[in-house]
C-alpha cells in the first residue's frame, strides 16, 4: 500500500488572506512550499500526500495544482469552488482535465450560519460533485455535526470525509456530546474521517498522548479502521508539535492493531478514497 499523509497545506503567506494565522501562530506566518515538506515525508517513510486548500479564492486552485504537477509526491489535491454559485457545474467541469484534482472543500467551520451546508443552493452544488467523480472534505466544528449528518444522509452516493475528527474540544476534555454526534454521522457508509488536526485542538504547550485516547477510541468505534485515514495537518500542526510528534500520537495508539489495519490507516484508505496512484 502507498503510505500517504492525507491532509497537508502549502501557502505563500499573505497576512490579509491568511488572517486566521494569528500572532499566537507566528511560527507559521511564512511560506510553506513543496520543498519544505518533501524531506519531512521521506524521513518518515511516506510516499506522498494529499494537498488541501487553506484559502477560499478559486485562484488558489492554480497554485495547488501547479505544485501537484511539479512534484510527484503530491498525489492529490482538494481544491475550492463556490458551491453556492449559479455556475458551479460549469466550474466543476472546467477542472476535469486535472487528474490530480480529487475533490473540493468549503470552509464551513467559521460561517455564522452553522447550518449553511443545508441551504438549497449549497446542496445543489454538492449534488454535482458525484457527476465528475469528486470527493468532498467536511471542515466543521462539533456543533455542526448534526447538520452535516443531514447533508451526508441526503447524498448517499457522494463520498464525504470529515476533516480533523470535526475538531473535538480536546483542550477542555469534552467528549460525550461529540462522541454521540460523531457516532451518529458515522452511520452513513459514505462518510470517512481523517485522524488529523488533533494537537491544535489540545493545549499546544502542555498536551500529552493520553489526551487524545478518548477521541481516537471513539473514532475507531464509530468508523472502524477501514474508514479512517491519517493526516498531519502540516504545517498548521507545527504550532503544537513537530511532524514526528504528531505522527507518533497516531502510531503509538494504533501499534496494537494489525499490520494490515495500520497500513490502511497510514495510506491505503486515503489512496482508496481519493483514488490515488
């Protein structure tokens, strides 16, 4: 199986566009490009990665796709289009010649309308993804899981993957409501989940591996290993730990699982979901 990091980003830092990178995150207020990541992946035995959008102007797609075209280790790209635009089908069709463009993401987590994904115009956009073989990455906070469950239930043939376990409240140790809601959305077999972004939801400077066990246990219980995939969320993860530390959390927890299950989590499942080669 390919060994794949299923979630990472590149950017040329723009303080206005990337205002979500606050002063508290000053460590990552700079450019992060393919040449920064490739040696890190090689050091940890990865064959490649899935590059995910981090900004919402559509012209960002050109930057991501160029990186993928020039660097073979970028196996797939998750881009952005305005799913609520009247011409969304035309925009989706325009990308079909890009073999490495695997799907799209919309930054739902910060929208004031917590149920934005249930708007008719948003659902209309989602309805066109399957026609072109595109996946959809669900970026939400825990309070949006109930709405996301309605969305994925409405499109049983559309592949969805929840980014970062829906960002549970690890810092405060809240588990129970998130656990119920993640289990509820996992009932839908077209929904997968990324074991990613954990450290940035914890206490950045004082986390320990035990903090993540309840969330990892719940993810396995809900999705089974067969619908989970590892992602580093590099370089965002660097605000709370080095790449090896983030990987170590996952490798240690899954060390008692079979070699087949570990290989699936660390690449096989991502390759299957995103159709990577």
